[in-house]
């Protein structure tokens, strides 16, 4: 297994509409395993293939609570087929480091998808899993959480992201100089 590089905003690839997975073969299983390892290492609770530069409709997520066993969900070619209610939750994004914003989404979603054996599956999700699935499906459609904010909040969040990345670069440069 391997850790993959997570691409960050404003990388244009985050704006691509990802293509359906046509064949679930060894390459896809390897990619899914590498994505899971990358998500756990980040750490994060979800990851879409485009975040590691692969424009495919493939997602991993795991929203298990602290103290519980890991519960990895690999979702291929997801379709939201049912929605209910509304919820506002603070979300992070591994492609927008340092950004946490409240986003309004459906409270419950029903999602059809394929698993890694190519079997058709359905999941009815609520709470954090429902939010995480919607966040990841947004990535598959070329959307990030900035697109769900008002224009003012979006401007402020982009500025905060730029500041975060500049400070991170400065810290890295200083650490290299002192090494
Ligand atoms: O897709 C991504 O960018 C991953 C993102 C998913 C997500 C987070 C919050 C709400 C909806 C979707 C993350 O995992 S950000 C990191 C994060 O949430 C986290 C990190 C450490 C511990 C617990 C959560
Ligand atoms: Zn994200």
C-alpha cells in the first residue's frame, strides 16, 4: 500500500467532473486501498479519488467514533436516490487545509453504489456519514465547500486558506534551514 499526495485548492483538477468506474479490477482495488491508507494517515473521515489526482467516481470514508472499530466504506459510482431534511455542520476538507466552515446539506441521504466486488448496494445514511457522503460526492462533481458558502464567506475563507498555506510554507522553509 502507499500514501498518495492530496491535491489542494486552487489545483484545477478539483474542478473536474469525475468519470464512472467502468471495470472494478486490481488497479481500482489498489487505488481504493491506497486512498484508505492516505485518508487514515491525513487524518480524515473521507477522501474522493480526484483528491489524489484520479478523476474517477470512487470514494472512501470512515466516520467511526473514537474507541470504536474502524468501519471503512468504499463507494463506487454513487447516486443519491433519496434525500430528507436539512442539517448545518462544520466541515473540513483535506484539499482546503486550515478551513472549517458550516455547510447546509440534506440531513439524510439514500445512496446507490457498487462495492469493490462490483455488487450493487444501497445505504441509508444520516448524521456525519450523510454529510461526509455528500461532501465526497460534491468532489466527484468538481465542487468544494467554498461553492456552498455566500460570496462574502467564500472570499474570507479563500483568504484564510492562502494565509494558512503561506504560513505552512514559511514554517517548512525555516525547518529546512535549521536542519
Ligand atoms: O473529503 C475531504 O476533504 C475529507 C474531509 C471529509 C469531511 C469532513 C467533515 C465533514 C464532511 C466531510 C475530512 O476528513 S477533513 C478532516 C476531518 O474532518 C477530521 C480529521 C481528524 C479527525 C476527525 C475529522
Ligand atoms: Zn473535501
